C-alpha cells in the first residue's frame, strides 16, 4: 500500500502485493461528501472480498441507488493533473455499469501511469436498494465480511480492515432499513477495529473519525449523552494524532466542531458552542484559498456562529455568520451539488437577523437565496423538501411583517409540498410538519378561519407523534402544539384546549435545559398559558405560576437576547393581571417597568410592537384608575393609539387594541368630561365589536364595552337612544352563550344599573340574568378556594336583585333568587350527593355514571389529593377535576332532556321551598344597599309573607357589625381559655344597645307580623336565614335587656335556630331519625394556644348522662384527627371539646385543633355521613364565618351540616372554658332525660334551656352566654 497526495488529499493506492482489478491498474476511488469533508477511500478486489467503497460513513455499493459526479484526472507530470472527463452518475449506473463508464471516460488515455477517479457524493443519505438485487446485495456483502473476519486472527493486519468494512456495511444497511441493531453492531465493529489499530497506523485518525460519526448518528436518534460525549472524544483523538500541516487535519477539526455543536444544541453549554466555533475556524484557517473544501468549512463556521447568535443575541455573531456563509456561496459554482445547501444556510441566517433587527433587505435576500436553492435542485432530489420548507418559512416571516396574504398563501403552498414530498420515516418530516403548521397558524391569526387553526394543530400533533422522546427537536414540536391549542382556546373557550396546552408547554419546559437558547421562550409560552387560563377561570395559582415562569424567562434571557422583549412584555402583562385582581401597587409599578422596557427594546416595524404598546398602555390605565394621575391616562391613550395605527382591520388582534383605546378614552372622559373623548371611546368600542364575530369568547366583552361607554354618554347628555342601545348591547353580552362568566356577570350588573336608572322594562330580566350567572362564576370545576374568591368579588349582587324584585312586587321570585344565588358552594356539594333512584328506573347506566362522576368530584373538591400509587402533579389533578366537572355538566343536561326530568338539579321553586316551614316559620332577611326586607315562609301559606323593615339599612347593619366586633376585642374574647378575673369585663352596655336595636328594627317587626305571642310554656320554633353582615350579629338573642319591661326579648317568644339556606332544612326534614344511637366524645385540652382544663369536667358530665348508652371517648392523645374522623363514620352523635380556629385568609382551613393536627373545614365537608344526626361543637368560633363570604356560611358548623349532621350546636365567637361544661351538663341532662333514644330535633330546645339557665346565674356576662347557637332542624 502506498500513499498518493493529490491537491492536498491523501489517498491510498494499491501496492505491488495488493490484489486489484486487472482492467484498472493503479486506479483509486476518492469519495467526497457534500459537506466538504474528505476521507481516504479503499478499493478492494472483487475476487477477494466484496467491493465496498466507503467515505465518511457512507457506503457506495453496487446495486445501491445514489448520485455521483465522476471526474477523471491524469497525472502527466505537470504542475496540476489534467481533467480528462466528467459525467454525472445516477442510481444503478453506479453498479454494474461503473466499469463500462470508466472505460468510456478513460478512452484514449490508457497509457497514463497514474489515473485518479474522483467521485463526489451528492445524496448519499438517499441510499436504497435498486431493483434486481444481484450478487453484491448488502446482506450478502455483510455475510461475506463476517465470515472472512471470523477466519482471520486478531493479530493479522487484515483483521481491522475487515472489521472496519463490516462496520461500514452494517451502517449502509442501517441507513437503508433503519434497524438500530445494525448501527449498534457497526459501532462495536469499529471499536474493535480501532482497538486493533495502533496510534502510529496511518488509518487510526480516519477510523477514530468514522467511529465518532456513527456515535453522533446514534446520539441524534436516541439522545444518549454518552454517545455524543464519546463521539467528541473520538474526534478529539483523531485531531490530536494529526499535525497541523497534514491535509486531513481540517476535515477532522470540522467533524469535532460538528459534534460539539450537536452537544450544545442538546445541553446549551456555551463552552461547547465556543469550542465548536474554534474548531471550524481552525479548519478554515488551515485550508488554503482555492481549495475545494474551503466553502464547506466556511459554511460550517457560519452555521455555528448563527447558532451562537440564537443563544446570546450578539449581533457580531450573526454578522460574521452571514459573511462566512456568503463567502461559501460565492465560492461554490451553481452546478456544484453543495450549492443549494449553502444557499439555504445563508438564507436561514439572514432570516434570523431579520427576526432580530427587522430589516426588510434581510428577509427579501433570505427569500431570494431559498428560492435559488429550490431552483437548483431537481425534482426527486431528497433535499428538495427541505429547501421548499425553508423558502416557505421565510415567506411566512415576511408576511408577518408586511401583512401580505400572498406571502402566507405561497408559504403554505411550498410548505405543503415539502410535507407531501417527505416520507413519514424521514427525520426531516417533523420539521416540515411544524413549518406547515406555523404557516396555517399565521393565516388563522390574519383571517380567523377555524379550519386553519384546526389544521395547524393537526400538523403540530403529527410532528409531535413522529418525533421520538429524546430527540432535541421534540421540545419545539411540543411548544408549537401547546401554543396553537392555547390560541384555539382563546377563540372557542374550550377548557380542554388550555389544559392540553399547559400540558404540552410543561413538557417543553421540562425537556429544555436552563442554558438552552430556547429556554426563555419556552418558559414565557408556558407562563402565557397560565395567564390565559387565569383570565378565564380566575385561579390565583395560575396567575402566580404565570409570573414565576415569566420572571424565570426574563432572568435567563441576557440583554441583547432576541427574545428578551417578549419575555419582559409577558412578565409585565401577568403582573398587570394580578394587580387587577389583588390591587397591589407593587405589581402595577413593576408591570409598567417591564412593559416600558419591552416597548423600548422592540424596533419599529416589529410584528409584536403594537401588542407591546397596548400592554404598556393598559398598565398605565390601571395605575390611573388606582391613583388618578392624569399623566398616566394621557400616556396610556397615546400608546393605545399608536398600537391601533400599526394594525390593519383584518388582523384578529385589532378588536382588542380598539377596545383598550376606547376604555382609556372612557376613563379620561369620566375624569375630565370632554365629550370628544366619550364620542371617540364609543367609536373605538363599536369598531371593536364590529370586528369581533358572533360566537367569539371576547364578544361579550366587546358588546359590554359599547354599552358601558353609551351609558356614560347618556348620563352626561340624556339622549334616550343611547340608553336603549346601551341596554341592547349589555343584555346581549350578559345573555351570551360564550365568554367568561365574570365578564357576563359584569355586563348584567351594568344592565341592572342602566335599567334601574331609567326605569327600563328590562330591569327584572336583567336581575334574573345576573342571578343565573352567579353559579357559573363559581363553577364546580374550580377548587373551593377559587370558587370562594370569585364569590367574594360577586358581592351583594343577588341581594340587590332580590331587593329590586321586592320593590316590583315579585316577592316569591326574590325568595327563589336568594336561594339560588347564596351558599353556592354548599349547594354544589350537596348536589354531588343527590340520590338518583328515580333516574335509575329510567336510565340506569346514566344514573350510575352520574353517581360515579359526582363521587370522584366530591373526593377531589377540597384539593386533598386522594391516595394513589401514582402521584400526579397539582396541575394534572386540577385538569382531571375540570374534565370531570365538564362531564357531569353534560350528564345533567342529558338527564334534563328526558321526560319528567326537566327540573333535575335546578334551583327549587317556591312551592318546594315552602315545605321547609312545616316545623315553624323560616324567615329570610335580605340586606341590600337598596333596601332591607324580610320574607317569611309559613306552613300552609301559598306565597312568601313580606315584612318591611323600613328602619333597617345595610349601612347601619354594617356599622353595628363593626361595633360588635370592637366589643368582642375589647372584652378579650379570642379563644376558649381560662378567663383572667381582673381582665376586661366591659362591653355589656354596648352589647345591650346593639341587641335592643336589632329587636326594635328587625326581630320585633318580624314576630309581630307573624303574630307570635309571649308564651312562657311551650315555645314555637323559628329559623333565621340571614344575609350579608347580619350573619355576624346575634339576632337569636335580640331584645331589651336591663329594664323592667317584660316581653321584650326574643327568648320570650320563640326558640331560634339558624340555617344557611332554606333547601338545607328541606333536605334535613325529609331524613328519618335512625333507630340506633352511638355517641362520640372527642376531648383534647392540651393542643392549641393554651390549656383548657375544664374540658375534663365537660367529659365527666357527658359520661354521667350517657350512663349505659353506646358511646366512644377519645381523650387527649387518643383524640387524633385520624381516629376522630374514623369514629365519626360509625357514631351518629358527636361532641367535640377543644380549641377552634378561624382562618381569615383561607376560610376552608378553619379547623378544630386535635391531638397532633387540625381537623380542617375542607376535610370535614369531604366527609359524607348519611347517618349523622347531631354535633355539639364546644370550641371557639365554630360559626364565625368569613366577612368576605357572608352569604356562603364558610364555618365549621356549616361544614358539619354539609357532612350530614342535621343539627349542630356551635359558637359565634370564643367561649369561656369555665362555662362550657355548664352548658353541656344542662344540655345532655335535658336531651337524655327520658332514658329513651335522644331526638336530634329537640336539640334546639335543649340548648335554649341550657343557655337560659346560664343566663339567669348571677355574675354571668352577656357576652359569655350569647355565642351559643343552634344550626339545623
């Protein structure tokens, strides 16, 4: 074997002892890959072993289809060898006809002593079997090589050559059939061959290089970092073995650089990309100008610089990349097979610079180069789809800048062709699908055609399905799919889309390392999905998560990063939305800072400029609404106007920009009264509404904005047409079947206001609409804390609606509305337990499914994760819960379509509610800012009895509540504990005054209207169902105290109980008393803020009264949460003596303090105790409730009622430790006095006399006996 160097290329020539084809003496085949890298070629005799020519990992086999350009050159002893002939060679010509072709090319030149045949590979990755097969079939070749290798000893010099060629043949079959076993086996053969090759052997570097290439190939498929690390090691070893002057050095440097680049794209380690650039730069430096490989090395260097720019945004890198790529293109002739690839790389870099700087020359030149690549590539060429895809992507980017629909349509045509030309198994297919999906997505953004977004999602989903896990492109496919689902959610409002979007974007973030250049964008997109769901559902966790993701994105994007403005804008928008909910000034100031920075960093002409201007304007508007600084509103309007001017009418985002401008103008009008502002506001809102199609989720918002601005002008000018159009718009918004329930409720509220202001005939319809939306705002698919947060924002809507209905004489409707619009969450939970016996007789499968779904919802409704083998994330739990809620909604609608089930689970009507009064009147007190009234249900009455309360006002009740809370604080009443004898004992006179006022203005008028008389004997029952701030005042003890006047206290007339809703009494009164009796006493004096010793005495009293009855005692360490909850399932009576806490921030965390832990309200209501009867809660604040949720009965007593207890004794505030045993002693003495089974329906009476006895003792303060109350039947 001898070495021949030709134009810097080293090739092996057969020596005297080597067997070569007789007809081709001194012939060598030199193969050159399209990327410019060179490896020596071997020509083996067809007689000894199969003829296998290999270069850089590609096998050229007879009967294998590929594409060559063959050039024959003769060494004539001159300075340069002479080109004798050249011909392109396709497919089967390479096989059987190769010899004939060479004979033709050499005709007339047989006497030359040295002939070099140069074969340039154009499409080596398109290898496939040609028809006919033949003796040189790939399987035959592999079998022959395996047999020959097995017969040769390891120390034979031919052994590594045989193993090397066997590995190459296996790689060829792998590329043909795709079997990883072949690739794995090939790598093993190369490793053995390498181990048998000493470092001094001239083939060692090439064998190291080829092993590195194959390891890199496996890394691209499996993503195993060990492979790419090993590949880099092989290439580095090859480089180290070759001196700088060696002609093979640049090729090995190039291979090393490419492997480092691949690892960087996976891990994002800047050292790798910097090292890759260094290797490629060295390859360029070592290659003289004019060398045929120089363009390829320049191309690789330019590509690496371009990728580094993507990560860091350093403009020098992209400028240098384009310069190198342009040089590569300039040095490559049009007929060179590498020309299209180099044109495409240059076009891609120009596109990147355009995306950063927005220079139209760059995008135009990118399109020109991509078009040239397409034009130079014949149909059928395996790279044609890639060039088409790149051309389509560039056209798409230009369309986003110029809003040119022709560019979008042409992009879609090219990208669709690229997809059609790329087979499913091709590794480039996912990229083609992604690009096509992006073009359809962009056209949807322009035209709003739902077919486009559906088709885009289909393309992205196909790309995800075709991309294996571990593939570095998988995150991109997931990101595109998630973003498109998120966009469709915005259009259609389907929660499945946004939940699915979040799942895809979460996967994107998880698969993208922190130092990857795409990580900031991935985090930002993930944050946007949370923000959009927050806007729809209002879950505070979502907006907090959005801000966390956006902040992380900003932190990871260095200054100058092309995605930095986007990350800043999205962070600002999320902060702005949280400010709108929580009104924290730090959020709005921070939002303005981020949004201002985003605008400043976004060049004019950038497609996102308008959106960022509008977001900045919104933040200024919100601060103006909060602080009233005119500078903010003026600047906000200026930003919005610029944003509107930048976007043509056909763009989907135009309505939002118009609405924002209109809202800012409306706010300035309300401050300054300039009619031009309100006229302009109406014009902008009307234009936005005109551009928003029916059925769009934002339609209610655009309709409402028109109505709100018209109402503002009506108040100023009094034009009747304005208010008529206003009400038309608002009613359409409130009644819309799509859109956010919160937006629709807001529209209904404004409709009520407009109708009330003008005595409009639609007033009652407006109220009815508002009441019907309230349960939707607190949708069952939300967590209970989220539902409570939404209801807290609803405020007194239902009470105001009821007040209006009463004023219009619709008293029965007012009562029905109060039942429908209050205690929403409790009603939902009770409905989850609704029996379906009647439904089962008609549709048993539907009934069973409803029960099953309701049961799952009930288990998960308190945000307590059920125990399961596989733990799921909170996001997965919430997504499944929402899916169950949607399914239940669909089931309920299906049931209502059945005959006789039209009213299934609908709010009860008056004739149904009236049944709750069979044991005594139920009095609902409605407290509204408009008026205060009482509505009473009396057994046998056909309608609600209306009781006017003219001297009672919402303002006064609120003031009484504030005064009463002050009395409790000043009296030291905070928790159950031993009272300090020398402590605060005042407040008696203040308490008497409040109770007297409640008597005069509320209780006495009700008792008089119901004709109750003082009766020291058997007292009748009355149930109070109070609303608003009355829920925190002791109307059960109203009266005149401290005077000689008799018959001036409620205790002289009735035994009073409370109920959160009328329906609660209705369901409890239908339940029958159980025959069995089992009592549970859980006593824990030592857990909590202080020791409460009298619980021991309380337990002694209970034991004495129970005597031989069936009871269980859990005392001190035995009274754990787990044991108490377990016994509650087996005992129908319960007595708890311990500390109680009310959580002001999260009322469902209010709890009873047991040994080793707390039994929280959210855990209590998760219980379903159908046999429970009575609970005595001898703890503090068990019926305190939450002032922000006065109509929701969010307290421990309410939770016990929900769990199934028909009657509950509770406390409105803290109780004295010394008095609790006295009340318990008298209570059990009365309820158990007959020796018979106790009746829970008599517990209110037992409590009444227990407290009466306590009240009559000397020295007992009023605030000490007042807190004991009865809830239930």
